[in-house]
């Protein structure tokens, strides 16, 4: 379990942790299942900024922008880099090898830049809307945490790696379907319990939809990656996290507006 913790924190955050003593399928699978917990540092920042927005210490849009900056810094902007590379690969043509070559280059093309700008715009707007109510803040925090379920969704058994080496090859197929189901059950139960006691049944229903949206977005990204690239890569995992955040935040913002009526 210690190696799984180390791999999860070392992969998904900028925090310095000792390297795992060994990395095999078991360690990789545990790391992917532990990924939601690596959102804790960013969650604390979002919570503080949410309180600031609710008490008029900081404007909601400014708070949302700062929250996204902090999240990028805490992850070394790795997920955003993956989003840009994946977008460039998807728009490079229909040749699989060419797409993977474009993704490996590291530079950002027009499609990657557009994906970054548009995704961050959606995230900032939706998060700012969530900060208008206490229930919205809670749902936004849930959206951030549940977006980190995406690695487990993409690395479940049956989803291949697009390359024979790299992060994707290390973690692909490492998450048992039962483990993924257990993770989703735990996240959903905790989210429902917390929102029910804090904000009522309506918020609990919204929480379930937020969780489902993040999982759906990650599943769509995984399917597209398999169809287009032949499997997943580290970049695709990052892209799934960022798009899952965006989708979940849009649902959270919509739900918070409905709950406020």
C-alpha cells in the first residue's frame, strides 16, 4: 500500500515524496484508485477561496481563477499539458502513429491551445457560479475530487495502452473492475451522505449527477483514445481529468442555481 500511495502522490501532485520501491500492476492499480485523495491539497485551497467568495472577501470570478491557478501549480500543470497534447493528437489526422508522434513532441499547436483556453474558460465560469451558494461550493469541491476518479476509469482492465512504454503502459489495465466499482460506490455514498445532512435531498441528487458526469466524461475520453490512438497514454489520462472537472463543474453550477430557487 505504501508504494501505491507514493506513486499516486508522485504522479498526480507536485509534492515531493519518496519513490516507490517497486512498480508493478498491483502498485499501479492502487495508485490509480487512490488518485481522488491526491486532490486534497487543491480541495483545501478551493474551500478557503469558496469561503472568501461567500463572505465577499474576494469576488467569485477572481476566486475561481485563483483556485484553478493553485490546482495547476499543485499538479505541475501536468493534466493541462496532457489535455493540450491530446487535442493536438486528435486533430493531427487519422494516422495513429503520426498522432502519437505529435503528442510526444511536447510543443502545443493551435488545437491544444484552443482546448486549454476553452476548457479553462468553462471551468472558471462554472466554478464562479458555484461559489454563489454554500451548496454550490460543496458541489464544486465534489467535482474536483471526483474528477480524479478518471485515472481509474481509464486504467481499468480491458483498456489497452497506446504505447509499449511510458506512463500509459505502466498503469493501463491495472485497475480491477471490482476495484473501480468499489471506488465509485464509496465516493457516491460519502457525497450523498455529506450533501444530504448539509443541504438536503436535492443536493444529494445533484451530487450523484456530478459523480456520474465525471465518470461519463472519463469513459468517453477513454473510448475515443482507444478508437483514435489504440489505447490510453499519460497525456490522455491528464485530458480526462481536466475534461471531467469541466463537465462536473457545469453540472454543479446548474444544480446550485436550481437549488437556490
